[in-house]
C-alpha cells in the first residue's frame, strides 16, 4: 500500500525535474548561453548542450578540454583567456572576460564568467557560464560607428556652414547698422537658415546710381549650398553692371531673365528691382515672382499691387511691367524674400499676416531695432530656408 501511494509522488518529482531541465535548456537557447565545468584533478570536462552550439562543435566530439581551449580562441585574445583562468584558480569570487572564437569562418564574441570549484585542499576545478554576445557587440559597434559618423557629419556641416557664410559675406557683406542714403534710411537683414544644407542664394542691393537715384533690389536664386551662392553672385554682379546704363527696372529684369535662361541653366530666381528718386520719392519697380513689398503708412500695413512679371528663367519673351509708387514722409517700405514668411509648418498667408502685423510696429527712427523685433514676432529664423529683408524708411517732416 505504501508503494502504491509513493509511486505517483515519485513520478511527480521526476516530472518536475524534467520540466525544470526543459525550462533551463529553453533559457539557455534564448540567452545563447550555456554552462561548463572543468575538473583539474581528473581532467573531466562537462558542457551543456548550448555550449556546443556556441562553439559550433559536434556533441559527438565531446567538450574541449581545458588545455586545448586556447587553440580555439582568436590568437589576439589568448592572453585574456590565460589571465581569466589564472584569476579563477587563485580567487574565490567569480571573474569574467571576453574573447573571440572563429565559428565557420566568422568571428564570434564570447563572454565567460568563471568561479572556482572549491575542495578541502583548494580549487578542484572551475565552473563557468559562456554566453555568445556577438549580436550585442555588433550592435554596439554599429552604434559607435553611427555616432562617430554623425559627429564627423556635424563637424563637416559646421565647417561647410562656416565656409558658405564666409563666402556669402565676401560676396554680399551685410552693412553694419543703417545705410544713410539721401532722404532715406535703409536697414538690411540676411537671416541664414538654421540647417546648414539650406543656405541659399538670397541677395539684396541698395546703392546710389550715377543718375542720382537709389537702386533697391532683393532676390532669391533657386537651390541651396555653394551652387546657389555662386549663381546668386553672378546674378547680382550682372545687375550692378546693367544698372550703370540707367535702364528702367522692368527692362533690367528682362535682361536678367535672358541671362538666367541662357547662362544659368536649370536655374530660376525671384527678384524685385526698383529705383527710388530721392527728390520726388517715386519708387519705380518691377517684379519677377517675388513676394510683393509691404508699405506701412500712417500705421496701416498693406502689400503693394504687383505689376506683371514671371520668375527669372521660367520663360523667354514675357514682358515685365513697371509700377510706380510715390512714397510719403513717414512711410516704411519692406522688401523681402519668401523665406521670411513661408514655412513648412504653416501656410504662406499666415506668414504674410504675421509680417503685416509686425511691420506696423517698426519705427522709422530705429529701423535696426525694429527689424530685429519683426523677425522675432514672425517666428525667428526659418529652419528650412534663408531670407533677406530690406527696409526703406522715408523721414517725416
């Protein structure tokens, strides 16, 4: 009767042991780790099944004895294995190290943790856990390489930005403070894009002409980076030369359009070119696809009606009309490229509304401070595009 009652209990213990062994084997597979024992006095070596998988060794060959283990380690790492074994037999605490093996021609990264098997006379052997950490180390190396490449890219981007800004400054130096020209005050802002790769071909010009008028121009060449800056320089220098002829602004735009069509292939550009007569205060201007200027008069800001004109480089033979606007004492005229108001995150009409509202608060007596405040009010620098802003103030009576 006792045997009959005890048999199911024994069977239950055997099932628990089998279940534990299954779970242990499963954990070893998931963790890609196994255990091993080396007995120093008998030379016996015992491996769990997963260690054979880690070493790519047929279980029929049996485990690798401790004296032969070094032959299976990458030559550069044999010293690490020797130090590990020496530390394990001398101490009582677990020690660990990493080394590499070759399995099927591929280098594998292993982590080994050893602790001594203590006997009355001292260490009788070692017990260890061996884990294949190749995937982890490979991921770490990839992350490290990615970080290195990212750091190099950032350093290169910073250097490229420095070079491009220096080149822009050489081609198109921004004036310090306001330009005091006859009967006008002029302030300029070039606002570079926050992203290095998006520095582009925005430009301006404000200078007296031989006939006594003031040339006021602003524009943007398509593209970004050094090619756009180079094309911007060609276009602006051509305008400066053509202006010496005294030709009206709309005719200058027509000539620049032919230049872009025939000399700057695969390029388009926007522009506003105008002449301001300091005596009559008449601003005669032409337009080529650029956002129309804003006129602030008596505290009211509005865009000037646009004369007809297409993008430079879009088509040949299209006429450019000339518009005239008589400015009054106290007026403020703002010319700007689309990078000022156009953002990826908002509609351009929203940006224009912000610019119109901010323009009302720009004081004619302090254009510099007023432009800084305007830029802040409309959202600061554009992350995606650079911008130019040219402000012309007519002193009041």
